[in-house]
């Protein structure tokens, strides 16, 4: 049987987007799909770069476009678009699936100009969802998404909240959009054995404005002033690393608030946590929270798109408003003072993971979606 020729295009080959795409490539049925990948190197992380030899060995066709970059540049973007057109014409794919905003624009334009009928787009959170945008910029990004949506057969959103945003702003319709949750490889139910009476509250996140690490710090400082038995841990790197490090050192809290830095295997870190916390200002469908579910952790997090489809208030964790330090402190104190609640909420987290967020469920739904194109 002839394999379906499937081309992925992605500029943002780092963090959650990289993980999402690599998980697809490494788990999709290569007996059914002939996989090609166009990528940019500028935002590629070390995990992706180190995976390239393995991808080649699996028979994945790789095409690096050095001009494919996040920043808007007429010269670079034009060169990247021309290069994409050349590659697409040489491949003649059955499906072109673009990931994240920049590749979503250039990739869809190139595919359309090449006459590709099956153009798919996964935004991984729309630029227009950013809370820091002016109304003018938000309208601009919504307008761009509406324009490119006209040449898109299907938009695959990673959360229902993301899809609702697109529906409300006229970017997609019910008929040309769907939701496929991120998934991770199935894990056995964790058996947490606490070796001492200390409680570790931690997060795994890039130290960036989106993740709001300053609110994390303010929550941590508030809690550890009241509870000698509680420590905080931040796993991740980014532009706010030095800022947070200086705050911790200035307040002489290095022993109680640990900056761990970037780690490839976050599962090892999560196994040491008792409670997971996230202070993000906005999200798509965060992998770190799915990992926390799989490790059987209660989750305390901001009530934003993505988070509120993983955290069910009072069932497997608690939600609080963005930048609401007092609200977060209140629910954390409730858990600290009721350790049996940490255990019961954590058990519910694992159940939610098994029901909704395994890699098997994600790949099965994606393959069924691709197969719908073949039937039309």
C-alpha cells in the first residue's frame, strides 16, 4: 500500500512545540506515513538537534531552512518562502501540517501556492492570546489568522479553550477545527514514598514572562515565611533566570527556594515534588502539567486556557487567578495543613492522565484525522 506523504513545517523547534512534534514523528505509524520535516535551527533546542541522527535513521526526510526564524524580516521570510515552495514542489506531499505561528503563516502560504489541498495547522496558542498585546496588535494577529484560515482545511487546537478563542474571534468554524490533546507515553501508577516530613512545591517551566516566575517567587516567599517544613523548586532556564536568582540571594533564601536550571528528564524532578504549581499568564496545552498528572501530583495553577482543562478545581488541584499571590497561598496552605488531601488529589491526577492524556490517545486521534482526508 502506498504510504501517505506527510510534510511537517515548524520554526519553533524547542520546548513544548518540539516535544509535541517529535512525539508525533516517533510514534506515528511509519508503515502508513512517509514523513518529511522542514525546520528552522535558530530556536531549535539541544534535545531536537541531538535527535536529528535518530530521525534520519528512522527514514525521516529533514530539510533545514536557515532563514526560517521567529522575527519578522521581509528579506529572510521571502527567502524562506521560496525555499519552502521548492521543497514542497519536489516532495509533492499529500498533507502539509504546519506548527506554531511563523511556520503557520509561511508554511500555509507556500503549500497553497503549490496547490496542496490538505493544509493543516496547529497553533500551539495563538499570538493574539497574549495578555500583553495592545488591542491594535491583537486585532492585527487575529486578522492574519483569519486570512490564513481561508486556505486551511483543518485547524487542530491542543485545547478546547484555544479552540473557543478561535471560534469567538472568527478564526475557525466548528467544521474546520478540532481538538487533539497533547499526550505522553503511558506510565505506571506512581508509588510516592515520602522519606521525611518536608514538603516540596515545585514547577517545571521556562523562566520567561509568559510563565510569570516573579509571582512564583512571591508565593514561595510568603509560604516559607510561615512554614519551616516547606521548600520550593523551579526547574527551567530562560531570560528571567538571573533576575530570580538575584531576588533569592538578596533575601537569603537559597536554601529554601532552589533554581535547578534546565533538565532533559523532568520526570526525575517531578518524583521529588509533593505539589506542582504553575503561575503562567497563558498556555496552549502545557506538557509539564501532563507530566505532573502522570506522576500523581496535585496541581495548583492559574485559571487560564490549557491549565483549566488539566486542573479540575477541588478534584485534582486548585485554580487561582493570574498574579493572585494571596489566592495561591490560601490553597497551598490548605494542602500543607491537610496532607491527606495532597494524596487524594494526586490520585485523581493520575486517573485524569490515563483517561485523557496518553500518547496512544493523541496519535490514534491524529491518524484518524489524517485518514479523513483520504476518504474525501
